[in-house]
């Protein structure tokens, strides 16, 4: 039987028997006993009238229904996790009659406050019927509450086993709510390597750490999981995992984690994570933060500076005492230094000051008003140290104040490397006593101190200093005012930036040297100063004779940038050469020759031209761009002349045309010329130099390289066949000639007369003779009957040869005596010897009997191997 989805007879059906918060109950149970009795009375009356109307004259007995107490499925103090609680219970009719009842479900707090009240009319019970009903309490609150099941209607009297109302105390469990405490509850305790507390409240460099944190379980469910601690300190990281951490319901537990990390000064970042929790669960499962790791134990220094300023006057010796205490727990190893108005006046160098000890020093300096400040250096000290420690010295003294501009003025610009800058500043003494002051300049590692300037009280004076610039480019110049018995009122130091140029150079040369009609020496000098400021030089002009130098004239000249021309006339002097030299006056001259010489005009200037031994590349090939180096030389009176230079090959083809370089006061110079390499295995190149109305020539031969030729992979079948045929024919001819020469050539013994012998000269075209090159003595082999021109392969010289006159032998008479022909002995083969090229040391092998010229294949130098032996 179905009761609207709330109850099922003999089966469990969900039934919301109490209202949710904010909802009105579907059926409110009367709370007044009078109303309840009134309703029951009306119901009984109607039921009786109905029964009496159906059974006239017969009176029936009503049934009695009660709960079987033992059948209720919910026991007292049952706990559950969900918000709904299901139950089942047995209803028994005990009197043997039909019964009608209404079922009530009530939920209340332990204090008796009713939370919900729901009723349901059940179908009629038959006589002695036992009915099982099921239902569900929906939306029970967290914690403890009381549930009641009761019936009204045809209800019997309660017995020990059957009741009209059943009640139970139940508990709805709170879900798992595991959580970490706040970030402030995560504590870091400093410990040593043994895990013992250091006694400090904060972390320090060199400590280890012990992390303590609480875990709170706000639910009614026990929790077991792990705690992970992640630490990062500088570049070190560490992770500590604590497994099997159990926290019972509604309790908290404090856990301790012990990393092995040794801390370094700085930040110690940390994060804590709980495992075995889901994201849907409430609570804080992750925390992070950081702790400061302080410095290691450091010395704590305190000091005092004292003077005898009350006993001395400005300019006297001032005695200073310095006392230092180490109040720390570790020694101090470093230095104590003192400065007066920014200038260091004392330094103790390296000292060792043990914990809870002290040391003292004393020194003297010139007395004047100043601020003495001493500090520790060379080692780290605690922030609790009272450093630096100071003392102010006060006394009457000179006071210097600017009497014009507050910065120095600079003279001597523009400046080149080696120039000096002149700085000056006007000051006035406004103090109570006389004093002195000076200007100090510094740049890089260079420092220049000006002279002390004494100034009486109320007097003014100018101080100055100069410094030489030794660097090129932007240079910073620092200036400082110093006084050993006074103070400076106002700006006492500063800096200025200068742009320093390269050094200026002077080019000196003899432009012309000649003789006058009276045989005097007339010379012209050129002096060329680089761009820049005017310069003063000392010029000395004279001559060299017998290894000595004699200067006839000495002048100090003021040069301006550009060319200066000077003419001088000397008498007839016994000189080997003329000489002129210069020297700078108070400035640093740039690179370049400071002295030049010239020959006397009686000599003629001689010019030479020579090729380098090799080219670039060394073995050029036809059509390749090749660099050839030429050397130009002159002797005698120096002439600053240039001329055209032509390069041609052996056939007169011009390879290049250029101009000879400037001499720059030297007697030799070089020039590289690029040409397109001509055809030939040995290339002869000639240079023609048009200079001073003459033509100077030079000639050389270079060996060319071999161009790489790609070959076809096809076999030359025709050429091979012709080669085989020609080779067979030559072999046959040689074999026949060898057999013929092997036959005996003697007369028969039976003959009475001697056979006539005759010899014929060999064909002239098969004989050769040696001729010598008239230029390089290279021996060449030419046919004996050749008449014409021969070209030497070494020096490319061509010469004519005439045919050699050979006398024909007369025919012998028939009655000549018998001549026995002796076989000619083979001429001994000359041994080969190894020689070296005198120019490049290349090794060559030649016959030992060879006496001609040899050409080196590497540098093409031609030489005779037996010369110099």
C-alpha cells in the first residue's frame, strides 16, 4: 500500500517528515492536549455511527496498535555522515479488531526544542496484523539530536515490549575538515648540528632549523596523511616529508620537522603541504612564507677618538688617540683607519682583536679645524657596532674662500697627448690667523701638487698647478684644495672633462741641396707640423765628417700647423753628409724621424729598382690576380721625386701602370702592384721606372703554377690503338738495329789483303753541341748545324749562334795498313751532388761535373753552384 511516497507497507520509502529551514511544515502536529482529545472524540463518534449504521443491532470492539520496541532499526546514539537517516519499525494490532492510526515523526534538539513535526495517516490495520513500515528523516542537523516516532488513533496500552512512542538520540557526524594553522603558527627554531637549540630567538648564518607547526581536525572523522616541508635558502633547496601523521576527530596535533640544511644569510623561503586531502574538503592545506636568516656571530666594535686640540694652535702637531673595544663573541681581524676631511691620515693595517678585549693607537698630524672619523675595515662587524666613531677638532685657524670663480681656470688648450694643463684659482683668507693652501691636480694615476701659497689674515692670493696629459680621448681631471693649517669655506674639490688629441708630429726633410757659384752649400729644409696648436722646436743643422757630427746652426722656431720652408747657405765644408735634426721644447712630439741626412750636391742621386723574390700567390696561374712587390732605392742627395712605373711581360705587353710611392724622407720604399698573370710556365716581367729624367729598369722571371684540368672519364680508344701500333713499330726497328750491331765486324783470316775501311760522318741533325748564355753563363745544347737566335730559359736573354765547322776525314788509301777497330768505352756517368739556393735555401741536385748556371725552381734565382767554394 502506497502512502504518497512517504511510507510503504513492508518496504522502505523515503519520506521527508520534517521541514527544512525556511519552509513551513506540511502538517503541523497539534501541541495542545485538549485539541488532540477533541479530535479523537469526534473521530470515535463518527466511527461508531458508521459501524452502528452498517451493523444494526451488533456492537464491535476497536483494535489496538503499538510499536514493537525491539524492531526499530535505529539504536540509541547512532552516528551517521549523511544528512538523511532511514529507519524501519514493526506495528502490531494486539486486540483482534480493526484499527486506524496516524504516524508522527518529530525531530528535536537535546534541549527539547522541536525542529520538525510531520504526520502521516496509515491504512487500516486488520485484526492481529503485523505491519513493517520504513521511512527517512531528511536534512538532520550536524551534531546530536532526538528523533521520535509516535502513533495516535486506535492505540493500545504500553507494555514492556510494545510502545506507542519510540525515541532515539542520534549524531550526524561533521565531515573531514583537516587544516593547517595560520602562517604565524609555523615556527622556525634555530638549532646546532646536534639538533640542540642555540638559545637564540632568530636564525643566523651557519645555524640549522627545526620547523614546528600545528595540524587541526575540525571534523568528526579521523585523518591520516603526510606533511611536506619545502625550503629554499640562497641556491640550496631541501624537501622534508613526514609520513603517517594521524589526527583524531575534533583534535589538533603539533608536528616537528628537522631539515639537514645549513642556513646562509638571506631569506629562507618555506612552504608546507598536507597530502591525502581532496580539493572539495574545507580547510587550509597549503601554507608558505619566509624567514630572515641573519648574519653569523660577528664582532661588535665600539671606539673613541680623542685629541689634544685644547693644548695646540693651528699648524702645530695634533696628537690623536684611537681606542677600540670588541664587545662581541668572536674575534675581529681587520684594520682601523682614520680620515680627516676625507683624506686618510691613519691605517693600522691588519690587527687581531679578540672578543671582550681592546686596543689603542696614536698618531700626529697638523692641527686645524677638522672632522676626524675612524672606522673598521677588512672584516665584517655586527650592526650593533658603534662605527664609525668621530671627533670634531675646533680651533682658530685660517679660512680660505674663493675670491672669484669657485672652480679653477685652465690654460694651454687645445691639448694633445703629452701637453700640460695649467690650472689656477684665486682665494682669500677670511680666517682668524695666517695660513697656507695649495692646489692639487690628478688624472688617472698621475698627481701633481702645486706650490704652497702663504696668505695672511684678510689677504688674497692665487694658487696654481700643472699636470701632463698622458692618455688620448676623454680624460677626467680632478682638482682639490689642501691646507695643513686651515680650512676651505665652500667648494674644495671638483672635476673637469677634457678631450685629449693624438700627439702632433713634425716631418723634416731636405727639399734641395745645391752649390752656389762660389761653391757654397745652399740647402732648403721643409718642416711640416701636423694639425693642432702652435709648437716650439729647436732646429740644428750641420754635417757629418769622420764619424763626428758638427752643427753649424741652432735655432728655436715657433711652428704653426702646415709647412715651413727654411733656406740656409754654408761655405765649402769638409763634409761627408749634411744633417738636420729637431727636438721639441716643452711638449711631447709624435712619431716620426727627428733627424734627416742628405748627400753633398757634388754627388749624383742614383736610383735602383728590384723585384721581390716571390709573388703572391707564389705559383700563380694564367689569368689569376697576382701581387708583385717592387723595391725603390736612391743614394746620394735625397730627392723627393716620384715617377711612372710600367710592368711588361717578355713580349712587350703592358701588365700594369702606376706611380712610385713617396719617400717620406727615407732612402728606400716599397710598392705592391697587382697584375693579371700572363701565359707561360716561366714568365719574365720587366719594370720600367721613369724618374728624374732617366729610366731605371729591372727584370726577373717567375715560375707559374699548373692549372687544374678536368679529364673526361671516356677512354680514348682510337688514340690507344694508334699508340699501340706506333709502339710496336718502334720496338721492331730497335730490335733489328740491336741485332745488326751485335754481328762481328772483323775481316776473314783467309783473305790475303786487308779490307778497306771507311767511315762516314753521322748525320748532322743527330749531333748537338753546347753553347753558353753570354748573360748568365747557362749552358745550352743546340744542333751542331743550327744557325739562328737562342733564348736562355733562365734569364730570357736572346743571342745568336753560328753552325760549327766540321772537317770531313779524307778517304784512306787502299794500301793503308790494317786497322783494328777497338770498341769505344762507355763514358763514366757523372754523379749528382746536392746544392742549396743562396737566396731561399732550396735544395737542388745537379751533376758533379756541371759548371754552368743553375736556376732555383722556387724563387727563380740564377746562380753558379761552384762560386764561393
